[in-house]
């Protein structure tokens, strides 16, 4: 009686209907997988509440999609892929966020096909590797302190083309002028450089010499960030 209540309007006698028990079992497994993924991502990561909730629920969503297409995996993947595009077209995410979303979709797809043990094993292995790589700082720049972005303001009558070259050769192994901007109603220039310092401990010494050269105007030094569009 209960199974007949959940039959589709267009189902026929030849259509195999998912039982309520199997449906709840798949949903429960997918939710457990989502929690494992969420806790794995939160380890030593910056995150938002909305993203964690999405990560916890996404495997269940994909699982239901796969079950509702009656085992047609191709149709299920197409529908789930269309759902995932909502996130990617609205807010640009980091490479790790996108990877975790695809991982959640993959785990939900496996669970929706009925392979619960494989889904859990897949989730545990991938989450364990994610935690391990974060723990080891895999892929991090070992000398990140030497990569700096330098902002320096100069008066308009100072030729910036080579005025700081001598100082940069002494303190930096690589230097690139990435932006020139007029400021203060055009009476000053603001220059932005990407530097690779020879010795991070001599940063203040370099700034003191730059101050003498630019008339003690504003100078800023910050961590050099990777462009947001890059993976």
C-alpha cells in the first residue's frame, strides 16, 4: 500500500518502482557521505556556512536525481550537471571548492546507483587524502615570504621608468612593474611591482631606501596573491 502511494503518474506495470525503504536507505547513505565531506573540507580551511551546508546536502540531491531517472545514468548525470552549473555561473569558487563539489556529485551518483559500500569507500579515501595534503601543505610555496607586492607613490615630475632599478637589483632577484596609476588629481603616480626578495629579513632596509628616493611618500608592501581567475 505504501509503495503504491509513491508510484509515478506515468508508471506502467513494466516500470520498476523504487521502494520507500530503498529510497530512505539511499538518502541516509548520501547524507552520511555529505557530512564526511563537509567535516573533511572544514579541516584547516577557510569556508562559509552556506558552502558547508551545500556540500553536506549535494550528495543526497544527486542521489535522488539518479534514482528518479530509473537507472538511466546518462540522463542523471546530465540533469545533475545542469544543477551544478548554478553554482559555477553565479560565484567564482576556488579550485578546491570546485573539486569538492564534483566529489560530492560523484559520491551521490555512486550511492544513487545502489553501491553504498563503494560510495563510502570513495568518500573516505578522497577526504583522507584532502586532509593529508592540507596537513602537509602540499603544493604550498616554501618561501612565500619572499614574494611581495610593492605599491609606491611618486610625484609626477619623477621619471619612474628606471628610478628604482638600482635598489631593486640589490634587494630583489626578480622585479616586474605590473601597474601604473595616476592619483591625487594627476599630481602623483602610484606604481605597483611584483618582487621576489633576495632576503625577506632586509625588507625594511629596502623600504627606507625607497622612501629616500620617492620623497617619503606612501609605500605599501603586501603578500603577493595569485590571480583570482587562476586555478
